[in-house]
C-alpha cells in the first residue's frame, strides 16, 4: 500500500490528464491479492479504480471518487500453449512485449493500439482496444477466449476457458470486455494467436483533398482487397505534423490528405495485392512513398503518430473523439467536420482508421478563453449528434470513461441505459468498482487538466 505523494500523483490521472488524488495505491503481487482487497473494499464501501499503465484517453483510470487505486502492473506472467496456440497472460503484460515474444515463436497477436509500447493487456480488455490493424484483424474482443478475475465482493470467477470452443452458460466474458472495470477485475486472460505474416509492405499516398482520399479507400475495400492497415489523415492533421517536425511529408506537394496502406502475407500475395492497389489508385494520388525496409515503414507511421501531439500547436486543449461511422459515410463525416470548423471557428483536425470507419475527430481550443471553451462544447455536442445520425457510434476503441459520458443519451435509449445499470447493480450492488464512469455525465471541458508529459507522448 502506497501513500507517498509521488505514488498518489502518478495514480491520479491518465491520458485525459484530469487529476484526482486517491487515498491510497495498492500494488498487488499475486492475483489472489485482488480478491482480498475487493472483499475489504466491498465491506467498507471503498471506491476502487483498477489501473494498468494509465494510458486511457477518456479518464476511465482516474479515481474520480478517490478511494483506492488497484495497480495491476506487476502481474506480468505469460504462458504459451504451443499446441493450441493459446497464450495465457496476466493483466500487467504490456502489449508490445507480448507481441514481440510471440513473434519469436512465429505467432501474432494483432490488436495494436498506438500506445502498445505502454498499454497493458488488462487495460486493452477493459476498453476493447483496437488499433491500426483492425481493418483486417479486428479488435481485442476477437482474441479473448476466456477471462479469470474477481467480482466486486471478492469472489473468484472464470468466464470461458483456454479452449477454442466453449458455450457453457451465459457469455459473461464478452460482458466484461469493454466494461472499463465496472463489472469486475481481470487477473488472467486466455488469448488466441495467429500465424505471423511472412512479409509486410507499406505505402503512403498523397491526395489533393479528403474526398478523393476516402473515395480511394472505398474503392479498395469494394475491390475485395483487404489491407492490414488503412490509415487516413486530413489536411489539417498533415499540416500540424509537418509544422511539428519541421519537414514536409512530400517534397513535391503540400496541404495534402494522406492514406497509409499496409499489406501483409506471402511474397506472392503481396505482389498480387500491390498490383491491384496501384490499379485502383491510378492517377488519383499526387505522390507516394513506398517502404522497403522496417525502418522506412516506421518513418511513415511516425507521420501518423505525430498527429496527436502536434495538434497542440493549434491550441492548448483538445476534445478527442474516436467516433465510428459506416465506411461509406466517412466522407460525409469529414465534410461535416470542415463545415463545423467554420461554424465554431475552431480547428477540427481528423485522422484515424479509414478501413473500419473509426476516425479521431479533434476540436482544438484554448482553455483560458471562455468564448473558445463554449464554442468547443457546442461543437462536440453537434459532432456527436451528427455521428449518431449517420448510423455511427460515439466511441470505437477508447470507451466511455468520463469524456464520453455526456453523450451516452445520444447513442442509447433510456431503456438501454437502465438495462446496463441493472447489470452493473447485479454484479456490484454497492457500486464500488470504478464509480463515476460511463453513466454519470461528466463535462470534461469544465475541469482543469494537468500539464504533465506522460511516457507515451511523442
């Protein structure tokens, strides 16, 4: 149990950077410790916020009601079954560590959130994390075969087993995945693996505007070609990245929209897919870059990774929404972000996973400027209503946490929300697990943030 200032400060915030100091941090060394802690917390009605690395983008790891922070970062065991190709992990295992260890065995765990060098598997399961390879391989839920953990009262439970077939009882495993720690605490996960792709190829293409870029994405997917990555950057995002790095992404053209494509498979498959890709793109692209080495691929992806941090050149605060719309309606969403930019007179840089319709829309404003704050608040409400009207979702991979809680009413009916709350009450009748999240509207724009550099900041 840690109560020193440094430990409490570290556990007070996540990537949302709203800070609330807990009463104590409890760092467990054994999975069974979790049951003991929850039994005590439940008995004395102490709020418990479970934490891995704290890279959540929505405030889901912020101990908003104080109490105890349950730190699972020391639970790092990995056990591979080489016959079934199922790996059993504890929640503190870092995503990138698992991927590299499995790659040494010729195996592949595809979900790859951009924070994968820091984010833990427990956190990925809590938010059903995605990443850039979702277009072909899906999200975290698609790889979870079973979970072990504890209910709020400290009782041990097991949802599923390390088996490829399992239909015994109700599927509470999938109920826990994406529940952001409000239904129980995961202490072990059984994950399926795929064969590691033989080769990868990556290209980055520049387009005159967003409409042309997203039309190409639609044509690629209509053709039956299934890239392992299909990333999109609007012109606002590209300009931010260029200003931040001090370099032009393409020497021969500026103010372009960008699409990044990765293909994977055997050499023959990549050759065939690459030929098809270039036929679809034709003369639509103003320029392109081809990565022939791993280092060149990383250089291309670095442009994408710079986008988020570089946006602070536009203003000191951002509202970051990981919305999802039907793939064929992405251009309509982008047109709306550009019209919204004019309407609220604030920048709306947007990038994301065009292959599955999951785009990260940002509204940039200066927190001390009351006029900008009001316009940003109005803009984010209008944006969320538009997303739902397009048949989309208010979140694709970040979860609800604090940041998206005001918009739950746009996405879900009163009956739907009541049903969710009933499930929560059944599993945690005293409401000790991650209280204040998802169902209690929290307007982040009304709360100050901490200016603190975190490990995953580029």
